C-alpha cells in the first residue's frame, strides 16, 4: 500500500493546473448543451476519454487488475466520480450559469467534514469546524434563496443537481484511496469504460443528433474528453494516491476563481452581487476549516515528537 507523502512544490503546481482545467470544464459544458442533452454530453466525453487512454495502456503494457475487490471499488468510483456527477452537472448547467455551478461545487469539503463526523471517529466536527460549515452553507443558502423568492424552480433544481454532484465527488475521493495499487492510467481508463457501459442504454433510448448539427458543441465535447476528463482524471487520481484527499480538497478554492475568470474572458459574464456574497462566505468557511485542520495536524505532530523524545530518554538513546 502506498504511503501518503508530504506535498512538494510540483504538487501545488499540479493542484493549480487541476483547478484551471476543471474551471474550464464549466465553460465547455455551457457550449456543449446548445446541441446535446446532459446524458449525451456525459457519455461522449467519457467514451472519447477512454478511446484516448486505452491505446496508451496497451502501448505501455500496463496490466488490468485481477482482484475482484479492486474492480468493485473501481466500479463504485466510476459511478460516483464520472457517470452520475457528469450528468448532474451538465443537467444543472442547462438552468444555471457556469460560475454559479463552480461555486456550488466548491462546497464539497463541507460535505466531507459532515460525512467524516457521522461515519468515522477521527474526523469529529469541532466548534471551529461548525462555524466554518455554517458560513459555507450560509453562502449556499444565499444562492438558493434567490430561486425560492422568485419561484424559479428550474434554477433551484439545477443548483441542487450540482450540489449532489459535489457530494458524489467527495465519496468517490475516499473510494480512490482504496485502489492505490492500481496506476492512475489504468484506474481512470477502467472507470471510463464502466461509465460508458452504464450510460449507453440511457443515450440510445433517446434520438441522437446528426453529426452535422453539432456545430461548436462537437469541439466542446472533444475538449471535455481530452482535458477536463482524461488529463484531469489522471492528475486527480495521481494526486490522491500520492498526497491524499485532504490535499486535493484545496482545489475547491481554485475552481470557482478559474470558472469566473473563463466566463468573463469567453462570455463576458460577470456574476451578480449576491453570487459574490455567497462565494465570499464559502471561501471564508473553507479557509477557517483549512486553517483549523493545519493547526490540529501541527499540534499532533509536536505531540508525536515529544512522545518519541521521552521514549528515547527512557531507553537512554541519545538524540
């Protein structure tokens, strides 16, 4: 089993790159939904990503896992990391803009804290955590309250869809830690193949658009497949396996910033004032929880050092 390492400078560069890539995905989805529905977007981006990665696996002579337990975790991860969240985000973006979708997706770490508190004994929610979570969800409430006041049901459902996608990503991140012995290339390819098989029946149950009618949506799908799906999946799996889920959760700070930047650059789209207020509260909540986590880790590290020193003294080992 791989040991989680301390992040290095190159890992922070990869984290920044991952945030930029995922931020651009929301823009590509906005373009793709002009001529494709949510399920079609999800299938085509996943299928094309698998087509790109599989030849690389055979060229490098990687072996697929034989352990049934690993395949079980890969299948669950495929459902929760690709098939469901891709479809939910694409459907949600039919009714909300890319900036709002990215900001809602940034709430994943709050969900991580709640899940950890409910299902583990180590990740208990402290008073500081609780305050950070409340600020974050207050930001989410500001986003959702606009729809409740104006009775905009489609926008409300769109935001709910993206929030559920963020919950799927949180769970899939913990599952990826169970398959650290599998290379990122093989792991990602297997997830894409399984997700393709799962989505195929849903796509063929609906009329398919003609190739000539796709227009700019075709280029958006190709970009989604090659960059935010194939390349980003390899990078995400590698980072989780190398430096852990806690480190990669920091990408939540970066994705909304890049999504807003790309929206402004490509669509000249500026978020509303209420969206900025919500975004500020979510970021402050994330910073509070991140700072608290770092202090906890630091204190725990010092306690371990003191314990080791006392042990060495007891056995008269010079240090």
